[in-house]
């Protein structure tokens, strides 16, 4: 996943917007969840920060049965812990790996070596899983909704998993002119279509209710300018750009879980219908935690 710029989210937050807990796209307060003006398109990065529009997003797998397969053997999974911004190794990180979002019950916990290399044992029966990375030099960072490329290979490698350094987080809150509110959470990620291409034109929120855009009060979504790979204000980007990246900040930690959602118009015909054509494209349950960065892989919703 292209998340090299997501280090900017770690301490970004916004004063609470107020209003009702239930927010819909056309709400009076701009929380980055306004009705899109474009339909969903697929994009490909042809060179650094240069994205090519490849036409309508492939959503042929949306609401179809999941193709996930659980591991049939015990897997030795090797990877490396690196930093979002620099790509440098983050040695001695402690990493938990767990099924789904059940981070309180990891099936393995390991500490990276001096070169930041780390190896986990993944038991049989695992489909989607997540990581929680902690380090003296980094903020607690989740990476959710991961899956192994093969359920039957006993030895596999993931190129890297990335954490957010304290130093990077401390220097970047002013990027979008916001002030950090201690105790709030952040989620972020990139949405891809059924061909694994980045999707533009969607809007994102975190809901307290599965399948419904019941936005958690205070949460505020921002999208990235794909030309620079950085998040920008709503008045510059009201829906996702070509890189498919978004972040939601100022999430209160008073509830244990939320549902990160992406909504959009699959076709121009849907866009012509206005609100009636807006569809839920992706949804992922996530823990809502104070002062943590939660990233994940987002893809069309499956059954």
C-alpha cells in the first residue's frame, strides 16, 4: 500500500465541530463528507506523485462473496518494521499480530532485531489479520485488514510494515493548520478497486453504526492532493484524489469501536441520481483509541 505520506496524520486533529451525532453528506458543517461531484475512477501512478486516470473504477467484486481463504498450514511470516516518512528501519519495535481487530488477544508477539527484521508464526485458520507496532521512537501504529498471499505456503515474506515516528508526528500538525487535541484517535488509508487500483472521487467517514453513515461527532475527514502526496483542506479537496488516500482525525475515544466507511457514485448514472445514487463502497471495523494511528487496507465491500 502506498502510504508514504501518512506520517502526517499522527498528531493532526481539529477542534470538535459540534452538532448532531448523525451526519449526512450535505451537512451544514464541513467535515469532509459532502456529496461528491464526480463518479468513482481508477488511477495508476506512472511516476512519483503522477497519477493517470484509467476510467471508471472496477467494482465488479462489490457485494460479492469474499474470496478470502484461511491458512491451512502454520506460516512463518518474515517482514521488516520501517518508518512511514523516511523508510528507515525501526529496530527493537515490539509488534503484536492478531486476527481481525482483536488486538487484545494476539496470536504472536515479537520484537524486531537491530536491523528491524522480525518473524511471526501465523497459525492455521487465519484469514484477515492486523499488526500493532510500538516503539520508544514511534507512536502506537495499527495496520489492519491484511491477508497472506498464499494460505498454504509455510514460509512467506511481507516486504515491510510501517510505523509513525514521534519526531515526524511532532513536526507536522501545522501542515493543515490544525491544533492537536490529546486523547483523540486517527484512522487513514487508501481505497483500491477490484483490480487493486487506487480510487478517486469517494468520501470517507467513521460511523458508530455498521452500514449507515452515522458519523461519530467531531470526526473530520481530509483527502490528499495526489500531486504532492499530502493532505489538504476541504476547500482544496472535497473527495479523494488519484492516490486514493484519506485520513479522519479528531475521533473521540469514548466508544470501543467504529466503522470506517467510503461512499461514492459507482457510475455517472448514479451521480445523476444525486443522494439516491450514493452507495457504500467499503467498510472496515476498527478500534477507536486515543493517541493511536490506525491504518488499513481498504477495498470494495464483500459479503
